[in-house]
């Protein structure tokens, strides 16, 4: 199955719908990246410092 390149499709057609599809894909990718980064950043616990003081 061929992957759709929404930016190229928008540049070819100039349609708003194609631009919005491109932006939607971009946002989904950003959310996936942010979600993965948040999962990796929780190594220290929730709101505690190294000396045990709550923040």
C-alpha cells in the first residue's frame, strides 16, 4: 500500500482539505512523539526530589 504524502498532494491540488489532512498527520506525529517522551521522562517519580522533599 502506498503511503500518502499529504504535503505533495496539497501542493499539487491546492485544496484546503488536502492541507488540513497534512496538518492532521503532523499533529498526530507530534502527539506520538510527545507521548513517547513523557513515558521516558518519569524515571524520578512524581514530584519528589532526590532528598525526599516533596515539590
